[in-house]
């Protein structure tokens, strides 16, 4: 069951990436990111209020947000800092790079998660899983050759390093999620609500320094409906992902890989919508990534 929940998370993540690309075009990154997280927070706020005044009803519908000790709030705040840094780097890179380059580099996230799952959680990979993960990494490297044809030299482009940093931090957060969900026994909606709240606070402080004081920047900002859509789609993806993690049999390294199936939407549909170059050549490494994911799924079911 947890694998199917992972696939649902991948579907919403793919749609989220398309909306995110549209939202950041010609816009400042920080206010867009703030708007998306704030949208997610406002989506969850009624469940928090309902949990305070109508706890039985929210428990009945499965969206009760529980009361937490301050120590647990500290753990969630750490996750907010990690993901805020990851998103800032990712949004900056997405603004300056084609989505068909950014999305496959992000697909290297499962490799970092894979290593962490072995070292931290002692998850045991099979031979086919090893092949699948290394096939994903080799396919991502192949994308770098395609990127050079678009004037993107991976060794000299700072946005490439930004997306690599974002990918590493995102993978670290994924490993941390397993601790929050399984060791601290947090339910998805509770983690999502407080995570959004602390991330909103972090981004508000950043905006107070870099954006709010400057009238020119504020006037240049273009509100788009996709800013709200990104926030809603991200919360939907996170909900199914956290629900999958609640299963004690769920392996974080496999869930991380399953989420990469979002590349079908990001590369194929995104390439057509944004009319990016070399779409056919990018399908070759995309196929390698998808075969790697298939091997992981097949090894888990066999």
C-alpha cells in the first residue's frame, strides 16, 4: 500500500513542478516561495482550528492536528530550516535553468537518500536496487551532456551547484522525515501544519531584509494563480508521502526513488508546455532513470 501512496505523491509533485516553473518566471524567488508555503499553511489552518474546538470531528475525518511538546517543535523547526535552504536554492536554479535540466538533477536525490538509509536506518538493498540507483545516477550525468548544448556548462554554472545543494538538503530532509514520522509518531497533518508555520516565519524574516523594504522589488512582483497551486499541490504530495512513511514496512530509499516518477510529467509535459530545447535527446537519459526506478520497484515486489 505504501508504494501506491508514493506514486500518488509523485503525481502531485510532477504537477507541482510544472506550476512552480510558471510561478517563478520573471519573478523574485523569495516572495514566490513565501506565497506557496503560506498557501499551504492557510489550507491546513482550518484543520488546526477544528482540532482545537471540534477535536472529535477532526479525529473522525482523519485530519486531527495533535498538541506537541516543545522538544518536538524543535525537531520540526530543524526540518523547516533544512527545507527552506533547499527550496531557496532550488527556486533560484529553476528560475535560471530549463525544467528539463533541473528535474533530472533533482532525481539524484534518491542516491543520497539511499546511502543515508543504509548508514542510518540499516535498510538492506538488493542487487537489483543497487543497479537501479546507479542507473539513475549515470542517467543524470548524461543530462549534463545535453545541458552543454543549451549553453549550460555544468562545471561553470553556479545554478547547477545550487540545484545540487538543494538536492542534497532535500535528501537529508527525506531521511529526517522517517525519524519524525516513525520515531516521534507524528501524523502527517500535524507535521505538515507546524512545518509550514515555521517555514513561513523563516521566509518572513528573509523577506523583511531582502524584499519588503524595497518598493521597486515589490512593484515588480507578479502574482500568478500558480503560486497558490504550488502550495496546494505540495501539501497533497507531502500528505501521501507521510502516510506512506507511517507504514513500518516502508523503506525510505524506495519511496525516494518512487517519487522520481514525477519526471514523466516534468520532462515530457513540461518540455512541451515551456517549449524547451533538445526534448528528444533528454528522453534517452529519462528512459534510463525510469528503468532504474522500475528495477527498484520490481526487486521490492519479487
